[in-house]
C-alpha cells in the first residue's frame, strides 16, 4: 500500500491502494493510495464534506491520455466519470451542446455529427475525456477547442461551490488555460458547453487535410468528410494507445520571435513554420526532433514512434523515469542543434 494508512471509514465509492496502470494511456505502472470514481456532483460534495478531505493530496484524473506517472501517488485520485450529453439551446447562428466531463471526447464528436451539429470534426479521434478539453485547450488540424467553448462548469475543491467560467474567464492560450495556472488543482470540471456554428465552413487549410481531400477527390467536403479525413490521418500517424502505450503528441510546437526565426531559416530554409498574429512564428516540433535523428530510435524501453516524431511510445515495461529520460535527451538535442526549447505537453505526476 502506498502513502499513509487510510482512515478506517471511507465513502462507499472510494477504493484503497488502486493500480493506475490501466488508467493512463502510456501504460505506466503506479498506484494511488485512494481512488474515487466521480459519476455525480453529489458524490463530489460528499467527498468535500468527508472529515479527512483536507488530509490527502488530490489529483483530478480524466482519461489519463495526457499524463506521465513518475511513481506512486500517496493521495486521493479523483477519476472523473460524469456522463451526459444534450442540446440545451440554439440561436439563429449556433447550437449549444452540453456534455459531462467524463464523456469520451471522440464519442461526443461523432454524436454531434450524427445529429447534424458540425464544428468539432477537426478534433476527431483525440483521446481523452470532455472535461480535459478546455483544460488543455486541445487543438488539431487548424482548430482549437477554445473556438467552440461557450462555458465550463466546475466545482471548487476547497469550498464545494459550483463555478461557471465563460470563454474569456478560461483564458485560453496555445495548449493552455486558466486551469493550468491560477486555477491549477483548485477545480474539478463537471460539464462543458460547446457553441457549434450553423453557418459552418470546412477548415481545410492544414496541409495534411487538404492533401487527403484531394486524394479522395472531394472538392466540397461535408463535416463528415472532414472527420473521416482527420481520422484517417491520425490513424496513419499516431499509434492506438490500446495497442502501444503513448500520450499522443509529447511536445508543444515551439514559438520563436522573428530574429530567432531568421537565424534558423538561414541554415534550414525548409523548416516548416506558421506565422502567428502576435508576430512570433510557430515551428514544427516533430520536424526538429526528426532532424536530430530521434525518429524511430529507442532509449531503453521507450522510443520515438516511427510514423510521427512527436510521439513517445512504451515499447514494453517502461516506467515514468524512462519516459522522462528520453524526453530530456530529445530536449537537449533540439536545444543543441537548433537553439530551440521544447516544452512537454503531458502533466508529470
């Protein structure tokens, strides 16, 4: 058993000494002293009223797809399983869809499309739960979830109060939000409301999407077409966590200022880049890693995926320390060769 001995009396839905190996997509071995599967806000309220609530370190767990476990967790793991998805309103220009934080993200994307509510299709097949999407501000193929979030409901884990965050209050940034800074660890997201556009236009500016549509001879794609294309691209490039452990894209695409970009392109004119509105330039982290020779390489029981250099994978029997060792080696290589700092996406616990 990890951590201190739990009190003799626990809420009925709290388990002791639980393996987390099947609760993180990297398949890393670790145990939690306590784990509570939260399916209703009432359960969370009961936990907050529990006399031992403030005695334990806490961590909110979604689908475990953006998490690296460096060891056992000697506290209370709150596994969010809150279900539910519904159309709660509409206007002349949008549908409002609310989903429970424990809903599977890809299932929600498919459900909205099946009902004729487009807008999330570029984010199809991203692993994880609905509740994690605003925290991480997930993004792919030309869309960030910040562009679709109407509001987020969350419980303050200190007071038990229900708080509603509108889009501005979420303070979205690139793979970033208020929930990763001032609000980190303070709130548990219970529901997310999405604003899906009735005046929908396909987002096809991303090269991979445009090329796949051209290969399929689709000149005027529907939302379903975009979803199918994104699923096909992701399936080719990214490993299925059910088959090989991984946490998706491991590093954020770095941004550099104009001076640094000019220096880089003078030596690497083929460097993929994406100008930003603030004058910075976003670089392709996968390209930098591949140019450093890491694509397909292993370091002990972990390695860099053969089809996508942004993805680190569990070759079998990996521990958190192995993943972090490889990540650090890649960071050192990219810093040495390009003078660019790579920042990991996953949370390290």
